[in-house]
C-alpha cells in the first residue's frame, strides 16, 4: 500500500493536473519530468491518482508515494509531504491515507490514552491539566504553585512552554523543586498528580533534560514539537519511556486558508504518529481562532483508528473558562485532557479555584 496525500490546490481543474504532476516529481525526484528516464520516473516519482474540481478556482489532487521513501524517519516524512512545495503557493495538505507498514515503523505514542490513564489512575472521566506560569517566577515560586495545584487534585501540572533554562528558574532546580512539591502533595492527599517539565532545547540538550526529569521522578515531559522537530518527540520517548505532551508552538505558520497543512492533519495525524501521548491545541472560543468543527476533527484524528498506532489524548487549551469545562466535556467526551490556565490564575487564589474546578468536573462526570 502507498502513502496517499490529498492536496487542495488554489487553481482551476484546467491547470490542476499539471500542478499535481509537478508536485509528484518535485517531492521525489526534484527534476523536470523530461530530465528523468521513464524507468526511474515509474519506480520513484509520486503518482497522481486523481484530480477533481472543488469549484471557485480550487481543485483536489490525490498523490501517492512509495512509503519506502520515508525510511521510517519523521523528518523525511515531512520533507516528502511538504518539503520543496512549501515554497510554492496555493498548496494545502488536507488529508493522509497511511499504509500500515509506515505506521508500524513510526510507532506513534508509547503510552497513549490508556497509558496516561494508568499513570494518573484516572478512570471514566476527563483529565485536568494546568500550566506553571508566568515566565519570570523563581523555581521556589513555581514549586509552590505546583504544590497547590496537586493538593487541589489537578491530574497533570506542566511547565509553561516558555519555561526553559532562564536564570530566574534554572531547569534542574525547577524540575527538582516542582517534582518534590507534587510528590509531597500526593503524600498528603493520597492523590496521583504528575508534573511534566518542558524539556525543549537543542537535540543534545533535550535528551539531557529529559534524563534529568526522569532521574527526578517525573513520568512525562512537555515538548514544543515543531521548534524542537517532530523527530525529537519519538527520540525522547524511545530513549526515556517518558510520556510526551506536545505543544503546538509555531503550528500557526502552517494554517493558511489555501496553503500549508490543515490543523487536523498536522496536530491530529502527524503529532500523533510522531509519538505524542497528548497533543495541546487551541480550543474554540479561546484567544485563538480554531472553530469547533476543526477542534472536533483534531479530536477524531487523535483518538480514531489508525492501524497499529495507539490513540492520543486531545488537550484543548488556549483560554478555556473553568466554568465552561462541563460544557466542553459534553462536547468532547471523557477521553480528553482539559488544560486550564488563565481562568485559574485570574482568581484571587488559583489553588481554591482549582479545587472548585476539580469538584465540578468530578460531579459532572459521575452525576
């Protein structure tokens, strides 16, 4: 079976066939068709499977590729799907149809929904997550917040994606203090809250930071998947066994109306096959611009059947009002992690606000 990619092209059906043929050669042989022998073209070039009009000067083309060209390598997968043609105009990846052999090579999440539920002990309800912020707090201040959120019953307490190794809260000190604070809160309550530090850095530094996190007792980490590179997600998971929550920083650069990669493909398919156990995305009605239909499509891609690849948790975020979490539970279901930040910090006492949120979600889920 071949890897089939659905491209939406900003051109009429009259010129779409030639544009699709150009994509098929550009993404594989990177030569004009008349510069390649027919034998090599037949064996290596992408194949245009179909071209049809979408109306209003737009067309759909399905192009298939030999999965062997990917070599089971995530950077090469992105290169094959959208490498050179990202520099051209009016090309949008709207869908992927995966061969099982490629999915097996990429593996996807090591833990997925079932594994994260096992780590947290949370059954039959959504998980709650919050972020330690803002940038500029000291490690002891962040640890104090982590302790309060863990005491309140928040399942996952993660670093804000901007926390790196700043002098105000150096990475090692922050991780050790926050992990100790969460463990202490768990001892006091009998809970099972988890702390996920942000390990995003260069390739060597990221693996070192993940090792520090694991040695401190952390069971998972946050990765800014695009700044770090999608291959970093799978590398950390393979090297450490830690759960991975991927942040969508930089993803908006792909989400143009007629060019790029659709949100459900990038965040739903590609982040999942890269090994993300949970994928953060901006929820509808927040401070970003995703529609509810787009959010539902991302959820479906993360949780739906995908050959041997385990499902991943959707993590809607980006301005969710704590008071409206029950509404979103009804919309998205129990296999969701709700990341609530600003509406907790806006309260006089974020810990008390978190306690009210936890109580409301548990009543809603079991009532």
